[in-house]
C-alpha cells in the first residue's frame, strides 16, 4: 500500500489526523482542491485516492487533474462539496463517514433548543456581569418540555433528534421525502405545513443543490412570532436572507444555528441579533467522534487500495 500514494486534501485536517493518514499510506498533502493544479503532472498521475476534509468545491476539473484517481474519501457525513455525479461519470468512488457523528449532532440540536428557549447564553452573561446582583432575576424564559417539535429531514440524524425530543415529552412532527414508520409522529407533506404546526423547527437535511433554500421564506414565515428555527445541517438548506429578516423584524421568536452560508465569514447581521444562539459549526466536534470519523475515512481508503468492499460508499 505504501507504493500507492494518497493525496491528503484540505487545510481543515488536524496534525493528528494528517499524521494518521500519512503513517498508514504514502502520501502528499495540499491545503485544498484549488492547490491540486500546482502538483507536478508525474506525481498527480500516481495518486489513486484522496482523503478530503473541507467545504471547498471538489469538482470535475480537480478530478481530471488526477488521472489515476479512483476514490475520494470524505471526512464528514455531508459530501455536498464533492461533485458526486462527475465522480460517478469518471468511475471514481466517493465515501463519507455516516452514523459515527449522529449522537453528537443530535445532542447539539437539543442543546441549541435549550439555549435558545431558556436564555442560557444570556443567563451566563447575567451572572458574570453582575447584573444578577444589581437587577435581580432575569426575565422569564420559555418552557421546552411538552412543546411541539418539527424535524425537517427524518434521516439518521433527524431520527436521533426526534428520539431525544420525545424524551422531553414533546409532540413530534416531521417532513421527509416519504412518510416513515414512527411511534405515532405526525407526517407533513411539505416544510411549510410542518412549520405552521410546531413551536421549534429543526433542520436536519443533507446539503447540496436539491435542498438549497428548502426551508424557504414561506416556511420561515409559517413559524410565526413564537416559532424558533434550529439548523444543524448546512447553511444552504435555509433561505438565510429570509431568516435574518424574520429575526430582525421579530416575525419569529428566534433561532439556534451551527451552520451558515459563508463559513467562517458569516453574515455580520447575525452578530447584532440578540434572539439567535450562534455556534461555529461544531456539530461533530468532540474528541471521540472526530477520531471515529478519521478512522472510518482511513478504513475506506484502506479498503479501496486493498481491493475490498468500501465500508460506507456514497456512489
């Protein structure tokens, strides 16, 4: 396997992740897809697999610069940065790292609901700033248990979120491409109907062109003045301009966000809003889960180079 070089592609890899890959497979490294053009042609022709981590587009042009490429192993469950159709057309396999991060992302979704409804960030500041001593108790917050929750996308992660919220005695509603077997949860044929029926709308969709602005301005409006939107999927899945306007004009109660359109240089209007809880895309960011993701990415690479079935193929 050491005779088959690997391209480690992405500035987002940690030193430990990069070292694990380079120890297992003879490799070269670049900071992202844009740097592939700078590789020497002779070296590019020897590369058979790419370990990818990041959100920059990895498209047909990058693939064509690697004539021996047979695998793009993505670090993460979301692979919308990779042009899977172009890869399939060229006989290139794509893998991702599903399931190992479901719990962490679902936990964060619940955390964002609690932080938003119970004013946890404001409460921390209330104590640290001395306002508790000076002004007394904070304004009352909002109860979460027993409220109505809607999940947009009842896939692996969406299901984990719904299970957690059911334990909060919440009434569960959901929308997905088709109705699923559930313990009596309410199915909605479209996200607008779902938003209209719930207090908290959690977006758990995959990214990509098919889900761009899937949660539309109409769906955001349907949440109403008491509605809260939580997004742990991709920034592209929600009409961000419509969301910011609804928050600014208090047409919805608030939001909890881990993802944005232009990360990390997010729209500065978010930073001026007091009715939104912001996180820096940390859904899977625990030591345990990131290690499991790295191990699964490497397992896919090893399987490909050894001619074995891929553990988690996308195409």
